[in-house]
């Protein structure tokens, strides 16, 4: 099959993970959730008792992390030093701390290098995150910014978490995290050559189809 690299960025709650995963399935491609990588090394740093206010210690923890992430869109698995953290990295305590790692420039450089290696190892792959279209894979065959209104993003994240979070907790996880992460990477506005897909008024299937059409148009 034709080689293809698809880069998809977007803010929290935009649907980029579920949409990217389904797009990968339909394209017969691998899938890389870079956000899960940041969550995994954050879990690792917390588990090791790392002071997240110590930038050097955080960077060292990330560099030392033995991280595995599945690239099969049908198999969700993340391990750190052999420990399965697939479920643990979605816990609120990780969500609340992940920006401390995501805004650490040394930590980002380490993970970007790992992400590029994973992408290079696959002939067909859909990679999603916050800096894939601009930093990790700026030469991807198709580059998309998947976005949605603030209201839609908060609603979707609330449903994803099964209604377990209060409005204030959801805003902290979605809007506050986006504000922190945007200090080191711009994932709110499409860079030159990046196609914007606004899913605010689209259902899941419509969003997937729109993304696939954008990929086809760019990779033709």
C-alpha cells in the first residue's frame, strides 16, 4: 500500500483521538497517540516521586522512562518499565499534572525524538497530538487541525469521563490545560498548509468522513 503519514493536532475534547484512531483503521494505517506518551511519562514521574517543579528532574525522569505504546488502532496499551499504565494515565491526577511535563522543553524534545522514530518505522501512520503538524511531522502527507467550540469540547470530555467530573474539574482538565500547553506550542490556529476541520456541529461519523476527505485531498 502507498506510504502515508497523517498529522492531526487539536485542543482537548476536540475528538482528535477517537477520530484519528478510526481514520487509521479505515486507511489501514498505524495510530500514534502522542498525548498518551506525555501522560505515561507524567505517571512515571509522579510514581517515582519526582518534583514536578524541578525542570531538570522532570527532564531526567522522561529520558529514563522505558516507554512502550501500541500503534495498533485496535489495541490500546501503554507500559512504563513493563507496568501496564493504560488505564492509570487517564486518571484525573495525571490529567492535572501532565502540563508540567508537556511544557518542559527538554522533556518535549525527548518525546518528539521518540515520536519521530515511531513514525519513521511505519509506512502508513496517523499521528495525533498538539504539535504533530508543526514540530513532529511538518512534512506529513496530510496535516489537519481538528477543533471544536469550547462548549462542545467540555461536553464531550464530560461524556468521555462518564459524568464523574464537576464543571470546574472539566474546565481545569480541558481549558486550563490548553492554556498552559499553548505557552510552548500553538494548537489552536492552523499553521500554513494545515487544513482546519471544525467538528462543533458534526457527529462522529461526519467528522471522520470530513477528515478522510481532507487527507485524500492533501495526499493526492
